[in-house]
């Protein structure tokens, strides 16, 4: 993400990024003779005696010479030896992961991993071949990878057509890399995973992830009931009984802040936040009384369906009073030839463009399909929008709006058949017959959208962007789309399976992304604040979470939950900053749409106040950090672990340590040391770009 760093307005000077692995060599035909030669090369004493080879290998296959003691992978400390890679002690009552970080992978597992992570070098799945004592695979481009007596070897164009297989390490050394999608081999790996999966890592989270392994940890999160809802939080404060609250939107921001910062189900809230940026409802776009309850019910809806089925979520969103109000489904009436009235098309358009299939037909890997002239193929036409709009007529609140009772703000919309269009609807190859009952028409329309081939890659790619990286490879998108299409049990649209696929994909978990300039994402300002608040156990002095609206880019975050200025969210998934290295390289950077000189300065000033405990209500707990104030390096290491999984480059880290050490550790010095460490880490490009 070096190029991301270069694009940060007014950011400190960019630190040199570690080199990326070389591009795959040109394919070499692998005819029968080549296969025989490779088999012979892999089958003699020369294999065990091999010690030469090219100087450049893909990261992870970097040659590990016996004399080296400072081995690195993409500039990051190399995999620890087995003795140093033991699992963390289990938390009380938490079972240990079934696969400990010291496990040695099988030859097949090693080669499966190589095919997934280095598909450019090992481009297709091959069956194991055996020439005792060697197990190997040979690929269509002439490369080969093999294992013999616990050592790993590569051969072919990858190592400069060397006729001598190159020893690239032991299976023991590769264990943490092969197992990267299953468990964390140290606290930093666990913190990195939690940075993708939650709103902020804590010590307890790190211990649990290391003890359980990723899959078991995710399984517990998926199985846990949703935390107490935003609606209930408002009711507990008597907002529903306050005669003035209906029209002044009392606690409209607090109801979501309290859940995002304090709720125990951090993964669920992270996914709900991601969904809220796809199925957007913003405060300024809704009208009428009880806005806080309308938005609270909508967040509760997203959170409750975060790990459910996409089809169920789609219908719940469609019939939500908040969405109905926001995109004009509420009160939408059928056509009237006498007056020229036509159904409102707002929701019909956005449910296709933004919520399900997008503008252009996609392959399973998210790539656009092209017509014979090389142009993208549109998914729908304006006529389809006009016809689909008929399905969303006749729907309204389940009762009369009243300033005295917010209850109907969480009841699904109900159908008034007299206002529903009975005309036929044809779209996306489906025809809903004239005279079809309104509820049946809605079901048929949503079923059609849900079944469309675009939904998996379209929604899957956006969830990848919200959780792990802005520019996922086609393979990453394809694997996530496959999980959407089938969760392994024949179920389509299982969001838990999709989230799991996003978080556990090799592309997300592998160390390789740490050195790739096109992997990662700019942390959106809202996530930065939430991460700080959760990692340092922020609490509300009053219990009211009075953070308010943080949308002002000059004095606040420039972003606030449920405050998006339009249905297109704060930033578009395909946004490209003009005139940048990212644009030249064909990369997107969604969050940069709200990054500019004003917002960067506003963020830094706002975070300076928050991190130094100057907010009137929301305050951090730095007890653990204060205990390390006398040791600047240890203090910075702890802050860096929690906030960016130890990813500061060495010179940046030293700058922070030196700044902390320059503060006398007397009087208010310890506190100021902590404030300085937190603020400088959060201002660093290596933090702002999440990898």
C-alpha cells in the first residue's frame, strides 16, 4: 500500500516499502519430455544435495540459507522456529485450537497452499506425483514444487530454468504460512486478523483468537445471539415516553454509537457497519417523527441479519420503515392514467444498482462481461426500472404515524392492495403476471434479484472492500462469490459463509499482502475512532455516549454512522483518486473519496482531543499503557500491536519511540507519554493503511 500512503494529503514522508515478489515468468510448454526431465531432476540424490538457484524467488519461497539468522519475508520478521511458535495459553474455559502453530503441514497441504497463494507460478491444480522419496507437482508453465524428507524444493522458470532443484526451506518453516488461514502464530497475527474482523482488538480478543484458531473463533461469533438492540437502549432511557423526543431526534446518534463502541459482538457490528454502507439509509434523507427509533430499528435489522441469509435480509430491508421512507416505498401508489401519475422508481432503481446486481454483468470473479464491441453489458434497462417500480406500490406503514408512539417505526411495511399496481412486470428475464397479488409479486421480484449471477461477486467484492482490501484479486472475489452461491451445504446467500470466506481467504491471511502495494485499504475515519475506543476500552461518563454527529470534515471525522449524505454512501466502491499512482495502476481507493487536506487535518485535531482524554463524555482507559510508560519501546510496541498489528516500519517506529522518550517520566509525564504514543501511531501512514 505504499502508493496509498503517497496519496494521503499532508501525510508525513512515505517510508520505503519492501520489494514485491517478481512477476511470474513467461509460460514454458511442459511436454512429455519436459515432464520426464523434471521428474528425473526431482528424483535423484541431486535433490537432497541441492544448494544453488536463482537469487529471486516469490516471497515465502525466499531461499533460507543455513548461515542466515535475520531471515525476512517481504521485510517482515520471518516465521519463528517451532519452539517459538507455540500457541498462546488458553483462556479459562477456552479450548485450544486443534491445529497448533507448530504443526508441520503435509506435502499435499504445502503444495495446495502454493497453488492458492502463488497461482502465477503454479497456475492450476495438479495431482500429487511420487518418485520415492519425493512427492511433487509439475505445472503447465514448467515450474515444479516438491517435498522430500521434510524439505521443500522448486524447479523450472521460477528459478531461472535451473536444472538443479532449489531448496527453499523445511516443512517446519512453512507451517505458519500454510496454516495462516487457520490460526495465528503470534499476537501480531491475531491482532491483524482482529483488525479485519472486528471494530478493535483487545488483549482478551487476541488470547481467544490464538487459543481457538480462526475457524473456531468465528464459529463462536456466528453462534452468539445479537447484543442488546439500539431500540431497547432508547426505550431504557425513556425516549419513547418523552413528548419532545419525537421531533428533536433525541439520542439519534447516541443510539448507534453505544452499540458500535460497547457491544460485545464486535464481528457482528463490524459486518452491520459494512452492510449499512451498502444498504444505505441516512438521517438527512428520512422525514417525519421518531427518526432516532427509525434508525435504531434499521441498525437492529442489519445486525440481526448480519450472519443470516441474504434473501431474508433483502426482504427485511425492502419492507423496513427506514428504507421505505428513505427511498420512497412508503406511500408509493400505482399508476393513474387520469392524472398521469406513475409509480415512484427510486427503490426499484437502487435495489438493482446498489443492493443486488450493479450496473454491468459480471463474471464470477467480478470482472465485467463485454459485448462483441468490447463494451460492458448492462444488467438492466430503464424500462425494467419502470416496470419493477410497480412491485413496490401499495406499501405503507403498519398504522398511522403518531408523535405519541414510535412502535410502527420497527414494524415491516404492509400492503394496501387498493394502491398496488396490477399491471404485468417484466425484468431480468422474469415476468410477473398482471393481477398478481402484491405480496406474491414482491416475493417473485426479490427471488429474481437474489438468483441473479451478479449478486455473489457484486456483494462479495464490497464486503471484501469493507473488511480486508480495496483491490481483491479476481481469484479472491471468485472464492467469496462461490461461498455466496453455495455455503457447502447447498444453501445460497449464507452471509456467515460469505464473511468467513472473506476473512479466511489466503489473500487476506497470507503474509504476502504485507509487501504488496495493491493490497490493503485506507482505514475509513469512523473505523479509526471505533478501533481506538474499543482497543483502549473507552466508556461514557454519563452513559449517554454523547459523541453526536461527527460528519464535519474540518473539526470532526468527516464521517458518522447513519449520516451518509446520499444512498451512494460516503464513498463509492469504484472511486479512483485522480492524478495518483493508484489511478495510473488501475486501482480503486474508495475511502480516499473523503480524504482531502481539510478532512486529514480535521481528523488529526479531533483524534488529538479524543486520544488525550479531553472529550467531555467518552474517555479511554489507559491503565495497561500507563504501566509501560517507563519503557517507551514497550509502550509503543503495545500500542502498535493493538492498532496496526506491529506494522510500523522500523524508522517510523523509532521516531515514535524517540518522541515518547523525550517526555520526562515524572508528574504528568507518564500520561503524556501514553497520549503521544497513541496519537503518533494513529497519525502514521503505516497505521492509516490497513493491511
